[in-house]
């Protein structure tokens, strides 16, 4: 995509923020369904490397951690490229600037107020309370592995977001409407990253704890909530589009790593239990 095409796309997106929100929610819900199908496939396939190592071997966990490290490295390279392209003169920079300028010039006050309401889905204080409550509930119910995984996912994602913001030091777009305010650096979007981690992880927990009929609705709702939060940050002009994409990339990568390890530990412990009981 050339810079001219990117600028034209940004201007088009700015003209219909509500329409693109509806379309984005549909696509994000579809992505949630795809992730659910992928998770079910992973669980049917069995532990990694099961053709070469016993299911109860600790190498299963090592393989999952190695795969996670590879995913993190790949995502880091993509994020660096996204940040570089977001500079003036880059492809993402052209889209970012055109979209922000279009929204600044044409966004309706009522539209801004609506997105200022739904953007609270990603507020740090709300997700911090959610993190504590879910951790406590899971621990109290005896799901220690899930509680630990949930806490590591949320805390690790928050720490990585802060580190990357300080590393890239990108200034936010100009937002003078007064309906929403945001301070600090812009890349990656903390609201987008934290909301994706929280709602996607809740959907994952639903697949572990709730009956199968609840799994698809949880995945669809998670996808819709994730997109709504991220798109609200762009419409409110407190983040560039590339900030939001980077936030989603960060959270998605960290969640993949967390789920890989959690699934591997569950399979390892499940396979080891019969042997322990027989001994």
C-alpha cells in the first residue's frame, strides 16, 4: 500500500466512524470465532511434540516456552516495523495523519460522546479491579493454575506496555474537542492492549470453566469489546491507528504465549496424575 492509498483510506475511515465500528465489531467477532476454533484444534492435537516425547515429560513445557519465545521475537520485529512506518513519510504515518485530521475536522459531538463512554471498557482502574477480583475468585475456587496464568497475563501485558511506551516515546495526536483526555506517550495504546488481554483471557477462561454452549458467545463478545475499545481511542483522537494495532499485537502475542504455557502445563499435569495415583 502506497502512502497516497494509505492517506485516502484514512480519509475514508474518518467519514463514517459508526459504520466502520459496526463493520469492525463483526470482523473482530469473526476473529474471536476463529481463535476459538484454533484453540479447539490445539486441544485435539495433544501436547506439542507428542510424537517424540511422552505427554508427561517436562519437555512439553520447555517446547511451549521455546515457541512462546519465538512468537515474542517475531512480534517484536513486526512492532518495530510498525513504529518505523508510523513516522512522517511512512505508510502508516500517512494513514495515521489522514485519519486523525479527518476525525478532527468532521467527527460529530454525539459520536465523540458515545465513544467517550465505551472507551471506559479499557480504563486501567476498571481492569485493575477486574484483575484482582478474577484472580481472587479463581484462587478461592481452587483453580490455582488459571488464577496464576490470568494474573501473569494481565500484569505482564501491563509491564510490557509501559516499557514500550517509554522506548518509542511517540507523541499523541492533537485532540482539542475536550470530550476525552489522555496523557503520556502514545505507542502502543494501553487501552487497546489491556482490554484485548482482559476480554480475550476471560473468553479463554470460559472455555476452561463453562459448558461448551457458552464458548462461542464468550469469544464473539470478547472480539466485539476489543475492537470497540481500540476504535474508540482512534475516534477520540487520543491515539493513532498504528498505536491501536500495536496494542492489539502486543496483547495478542502475550496471550498466545500465556495460553501455550497454560495448555501445556495442564496437559502435563493431567498426564502425570494417573501415573502418580498408580504409584
